[in-house]
């Protein structure tokens, strides 16, 4: 009988729940240990998943439990690199939540540690595992859109940031760009062919803050949220990203913005056709000289059912079989360079050339 892969999860907040559910539903995995600096949250997750090995320090956990084979890093962003590098140096495979790190320099240090250890470092770009991504990939691979030369991606919320560490730049590295924009930037770049980013131009705004006067705030809240939270991150951002093949991506992201409703749509413009996820997929083209709009008969809106499970299953398969990873660390470094460049462009008011 083949032994189960022993997995540890570092960071037991909200996103860890998606990882833990995925591991619990994978027959080849044993959730072996948990780690979090918040003992209350640590014990809550430990009880929920019947895990008795609980630690408040990842270095101690890695030292005392050498039998751990792989870890998920689900901490706030500033702890991604320290925890991931410690695990890699201890000989563990790592699935690190997005964004890869606090900045590009840390991301490059993580990549170097992965190469030195010979272990897998996979980045949690979960949108790559969505049903909508799979359908669009089929269309693009069948050349239904032709050359995609321009794309637009939005991830806009109106009601304020989730609180806790999300609004604290010392822990998050930024606001909606690094938290929300990273999702659609990566997904769009991935579908466009993963071309190398060469320059960015961006603007960031801190006008509405965390909207403290809003009484009926809906949506997700961090488990670390308190009444005394810091809010020193941007509340909205816009940017243009140019790639080495000449294609361009326009991005908008916000935690707080005076718009009609939250939005999350992506558009692709090609020489043969266009496509839009809003949230269902629509195709725009022409037929016999007539403009046509096409909708698929199957559901195409992003479904969260099975989304993280697909990502977790892929990570486990990579660990157990050595199959090629769909979300390599190199892609995480490229995205971090884009994010750093946008923040620098917003600070200076000038275009930033990426190396």
C-alpha cells in the first residue's frame, strides 16, 4: 500500500480553509501538522481537521517533524518568503498562496531556494484551474480568437478592504493590486500565452480608505480584522502592461470605489474574434460578413465548486509523481515584477521598464 503524503499548513486563516478542505478530500494526503502565530485560530483549525500536531513557529515544526513532505504557505504576504524558504531548505515541497511574495526580490530569493533544494515551489494561481479558464483555453488553442493583441481585466469592489492585515502595507505589501489584481493579471497573461512583461504604467489612489462610515458593508472579512485596523494601502489602481510580443493588458482593481456594483470581468481582443467573461463567456466575431455574438450552451461562469480542489490535487500529483507543474515559481516572479513596477510607476508618475 502506497503511503499518504504528509502535508503541513502554515497559516490557518481564511484561505487555509480552502487548502485544508482540498487536502482532506484527497485520498493520497494526510494533514499532518498545522502552524500559526495565532493560537486561537491554530486550535480552531486543529479541532476542525483533527490535527494534534500544532505549532506557533514554522522553524520548530520543520525541525521536529522531518517526515513532513510538503507544505502549504497560507500566511499574510510578508511571511510568504520566510516560511517558504525555510520549508524548501528543510527539503519540503511548497505550495505558496498568491501573491508569491511581498515583492519581486523576495520572490527571486524563493525561486533560488527552490532550485538549490531541488524541491517544487508552486504558486497558488487558482484561477488557472477554473472551468472558465479551461473553456477559453480550448477556444484559444483552436485559434478561434486569432492573435490576441489587447486585453482588459477588472476586479473591482466598492465597499472597502477586508480589514486585518489586508489594509496593513507592512504585512500585505499593498492593497487591491496585490490582493485582487494579481488574480486577473495572472489569468489573463496565462491565457494570452505567458509572454514576458517588458513595461508598465500605473496609477494608484488612496481617496476612500477603508470606508469607515459604511454601515451595511457586505462581503469577505479577514479573521484578523479588528476595530483598530491600519489602512495605509491604495484603495484603487489602474495600469497598462506591455509584453514582449507587442500585446497590451489594461487592469483595474479596487477595494473601495464609487461604482454601481462589484465587477470582475475579463475581455480578450483578437484578430479573428473577441471574448468576454462577465461572468458567462461570450464570443464576438463575424460570419459571412455579419457581426455575431455567440454564447455557449454549457455554463461558463467561474464556479468555485472544485476550484481549489483542482489546484490542491495538482500540487499533490506533482509532489507524488514529479509531473510538470502548471503554476511554476518562475511565473510567480514575473507577476511580482509586474506588481512592483506598477507600484513604482504609481509613485513616480512614469512608465517603468522591466528587466
